[in-house]
C-alpha cells in the first residue's frame, strides 16, 4: 500500500526521544506483565468484542466470528496486534520504534501469525486512504504527543486510513482521575521468571500545567550471583525517561471531533474488560475533507 500525498506537515515534538525510549524497552517490554501471553489473549478478546459491536460487517468469517482489516498504529512488540491476529483478524502493525516493530514481527512469525509490520510515525501513516475497517491505538500511546497540533494530526491520519463507516479504538490511562490525584509513582509490578523476579515501577514528575508529566521507568533485573552470596541479593537497574500529556476524556473527544470522527463513546474497564478506558469513534460514511491542520 502506498500513502496518500495529502499528509500533515512535520510536527514539533521530540520524536527521537520517544523512539529511543521504546527502542530501549523493546527487549524487556513483556517483563512488565506478570503473564504476557495471558494479557495478549485477554486484551484481544476485549478489543474484538468492541470491534464486533461497533464496526461494519467483516468481510469473511473465521471460526464463526467476523474478521476485519485492522491497523494497530502503535503496535509496540505486538501486545494487541498478536492477539487480534490470533483471533482471525487481518492485522497490520506500525510503530514509531523500529526495534519494537521488528520484535512484533518476530513474535508473530514464532506463532505462525500473519502480521505485517512497519516502523512509522502515527502522524504520518504510510497507508492509502480508506485501507482499514478498524484502527487501534491502545495502551496510552496517543498521550506521547504533547501538543494539540500533534494530537490532531495523528487522529486525522487515523481517520484518513479508515474506510467510511470504520471505527477507531483508542485507549489511555484514566487521566480524569489521575489529574485530580497527581500520583508520584506507580505500584511495583512483579514478573516471576526462571531467572528470578523482575520488578517494574514508574516515578511521575508533574509539570506546572497540571496536565503533562515526565516519567522515569525503572526495571530491576536479577543480576549474577557470585559464589557465596544468596541469590537475589544483586540487582541490575534499567532506567528510561519519557513524557506524556494526561489528556482528559473530554479533551480527546474534542480532538476526535475536530479530526472528523463521530459518535464517540467511552467504555470503562468494568464494562469492556479491557484494562484501560477505551474510546470508540467512527469515520462517517461520507465526510467533508478535514483541513484544520493549517490553523491549529
């Protein structure tokens, strides 16, 4: 597939810093999960249910279920894309990090899944207009964009590559609550493995605007145990840094409307079984060309 020539202009955001964060994290991303394989299956089941409820009819049947052309435009190492492909959807993945995208392709091959993956910025997606029934942007990916211009450009690209009537599924952290609470850290996540425990946690440094924050991501990894020492006494530490815009649900709905997406509905985790709130919005069957990038 070739991209449309009607793309937004380059944006003033630290693309290289975000790419470096996920390039460095790609090898150990799965270690943030107590059971990555179980999370892949659970998230795919929840997203598939939302897709089948909201999307136009799939083009064929797979095991009695509808199958859709899906773009995961922030696929990372494949947490959502692998599960959706395993459920019979025709999935394409893209990610800003070429290292993460390469791992997603490797994970798909190891599972015998058909997953086409490329490295791409979500503000400049390399696909033709109207290529997909569904676009997924999950796991708090959009908030890496720190300006209204960047957010609107990314959502405009997601709308552009959707077929008329197609749907966007977008998930973020529950920022309405988090902006009130302004947490300084996250609880530790522990992964038990053959080599010992891996502990992951984050420190959050809120900026004066009360909306954006800088994040320090820590992973404590079991180190080699010299003779005579008790296993687990030594740890290796990996530290990574990135930034987020804690977009409220109302802000995201406003941006999706400005990007030409309609019928926005938020689905909370207790309803959808997905671990984050998910916004479902639709590209109208017929919509005028959106040109708002010029005056944001």
